[in-house]
């Protein structure tokens, strides 16, 4: 770069005069008429000429440039690509062309340099709009190419003109295979009228809003898609092509169908639940009438047994529902201990035996030759096998055969419940353990039950670290359910604790206060406890409970939780605040049995939590445990 001072104005004038020679005039006329900007630099980097287009593009006047050094006028050129091409032309006599961005002007310039003995000639033009258009097109092309959607353009004759990567993924044809062919390549024959209608609307300049349809892939697979089609207009505004965006909605359609299926099953389930709850209510109500009318003891005893069975059935239905809900919310807690598999099976058979015998089935149980120990909740695991046994009894024609067999498999034990029942269709095997799943609703209605037993089985088995599978050769060929559980290998040296001595001794007599806003519930429970020899009082709301507790000073309060005026938990807190209330055993009784419900009871000061309807055996067992504490 030359650091010479600017030449004088006189010299500028002589340069102008030289350029105005006859040949110079002609050259100047040419340079002034071209559309490109042009300037000349001498070997000292001074402007010796610039055409009108240069002044216009650079926003300068002739006196601003002529005779001035380019590096002083445009210091932003230092280090730029333009500097490199200028110096290559000046120092190395190389013709160069470059298109680059000049930050000082916020523009893109295309520059061509030509060396001469006097210096260099520079042609340049503003290509900013062109470059930004290219960038926009490149960005658009990148967006189109990277889109998960299929983006396709086609002529008004339906010939494919462009085919992005999304279209390749969706329809399985490469761009090379698709471009130039008819769009009917991917349209099923029965949908061709649809395409003709789309093209007709596009010719009219209409945009086809998103609609759902079906297209065919290269492999012949039909897929559900959503399509939007827009007209493409030429420079004169006329429609010259169509642009189509297609999105795969197969998974969404499946999800929608699955949701509809779940809703349908829930509706059926609610209807079945109402049906199942009404079933035992009818004999219970009839039984009450019989108790009023019958004089002989035998009839009254039979009615009481019937009512007890029906009530137990209702409680079992509700318990199963709550158990499934707890499992689904990960709120069920197992009370694990070292248990014998034989004890689990014996408990399950004892529970299922009445239903098996009532149906006239023959049950065969095969146990391993040596004891098998499990780390399990005996009650919950027995529930698994009793559910499978009663399931077999329910779906097997009268006088059928049921087998329960066990087999050691390394560190696991497999328990299989097999029957000669109605069997399971192949298409139902994959959903047999789903909530609300029914193989045959008509059979379910005739046999009773909510169809949640197998979902409960699966949940409880998995909580024990096991698996459950099903096999069936089809309808009428029976079924087999196999539960596989890990065996407890390390046995403790000490014997398993036996129930505490005296637990079965005669029940102690207690002073009990029953609190319930349901007067019939309070009075019936009080009568039952009174017949067992206890001294019993009642209260029907929370405030009355506090008053009665202070007046009667009972040993035990059975406290309903949801009551008017003052709820049971707040009543418990008030009783605990009194010196006389600290030693009373208070047991919550409620229809709410989730873990957080029990936690709230404990926080309020309750010693125990029982779920309605309260079973006397459960109440007595809880009182014995509280007495020991």
C-alpha cells in the first residue's frame, strides 16, 4: 500500500485532460454507459477515474474520490477479500473476480479486477438482493429438505417436479424414482377422483385446506396422511403448478382409535359395574324381607348366610377396584416376609374352593417335593392364585377340570393354573391382562365379574418381581396361566415366627364409641359390638363425637372421617388436645383407603385406619395389635 500524500488538484485536472483525449472521450462514453460501476487506480492506489454508476452506488461526488487513496477512503477494505484481489491484480498482474460482503456498506459486491501498466481497473456491482435471494432460497431448500413432512411440487398435469427427503422417507421412493412421473404413483386407484378434484381447484387458484386421506408407498403399504395443497403462481400471476405438503398421521390415527377403544371399554365397564353392584343388592333386600316374615330359625339362618355371601361379593368387587387403582398409581405396599409357597397355594385354594365346588369342577394340585420359600406378601400372592383359580372356575363348563401345578426352574418357581374351559382366541391373548379388557362380554355378563381380575394378577405378580403369561390353543380348548416367581434361596437359621400365643383367646370387653353420620351404619355396628359384650355409645357428627368422648371416656373410638359440622380428623385432633383424650385408641373408618388417606389419619392422631365396611375380624386383629403396642 502506498502512503504518498494526495496529489494536488492541478494534477487531478491534468489527469482529466489526458482522459479527455480523442480516444479517452470514446472510452469514457462507453464506461459512462455501462450498468456496472467502474473505477481505475494508479500504482499508488489513487483513484484516477470513476464512472457515474460508481458515484451513484458509493454515494460520492467526483471530487470525493479522484486523486484520493482507496485505503484512506475505505479503511474497511483492509483484511477483506477485496484487498486480496486488488493486490493480486496490482502486484502480481492477475485478473481476479470475487463476490463478498462489505460490512461498511452492509452490501454484497461482485468485483472484477484487471491489471495494466498504469495500475488496475475495477468493475463492481451491487449483488445484495441476488445474494439474499440465494440465501433465502437456500434456507427454504434446507427447510424443505430437512422437514419431516413430505413436500412435493407437481405440474398442473400431475407430473412430479420436486420431491424432498421427507417424501422419500414417507413414500419410500427416491427423488430420482419419483421426479418426472405422475403423482398417481402414490395414489390408490379408488382415490384418483380425489386427485382430479384437487387439480381442478388448484387451476382456479384455490388452496386446498388440510384433509385426511390415504396414500400408497413403494412397498404397497397404505398410510394415513393429512394433505395441504397450494397453487404456485408464475411471474405473471397465473397458476403454473401445485405444491403439496403431506404429513403421516398413522400413529395419531392409531392413538385416536386407542383412546376411543379405551372410552368404549370404560363405558362398558361402568355399565357392568352398575350391573354387578345391583346383583347382590337384590338378594340382600329380599333377605331383609324374609327376616321380617320368617318364623323358623332354619330359614333365617339360610338368609343370613346368603346375605353375608352377597355382601362379601360386593366388598370383593370394590376391593379389587381399589387394588388396581393403587397398583396403577404405585401406591400399593407389600408386606413381605419369608413364606412357604405351599402356604400361599393353600390359602388361595381355600378362598377359591367354594366357587370351584359350586361349579362341580375337579381341582388337582401338584406341589414340589421339597419346600419352596418366597420373599412375598402371603395375602397378596394368595390373591393372585385365587383370582386365577376362580377365573378358571368361571370360564369352564360345569364339571370341568382345573389343574394347579408347580415346577422349579433354576432360581425361579413356575405355578401354572390350567383348565378345560372356553379358551382364549389368538387375537385376544395380547390384551388379556389389560384393564377393562374382555374376551367376550356376553360370557362376562353371564358369569359375573368386572374383568379386572387379570389386570390385578399382572400388577401383583410384577410387584413381586415375577412375570405372568397366558397360553391357549383357541376357543373351547382351555387356557393356562403361568406365574413365575424368584425363589428365596438364603434361608435364615432361625425358625419362622408363629402367631403370638393367646391371639385366639377370648375377645376382651371394651367401652367403644361408634361415630358415623350414617345413623343406620352407626347403630348396626353398635348393635353388633354390643352383642359381643362391649359397652357401646354412638355419635353422628364430629362435634357430638368430641362431646360424647368427654362424657363417656371410652377406651376405643371408631371415627368416621367424612362428617358434617366437623370432620372426623379434626374431631380426633380436638380429642387429642385434651388430657383425657391422649390415652384413647382412635381408629379411622372410611371408604377412602389410599396410602395418603392413611397418612392423613396418622397425622390427625388416629392409631389405625380401617376401610368400610369394617370387618369384625380386621377390627379385632387391629385392636389386639394396638393392645400389644
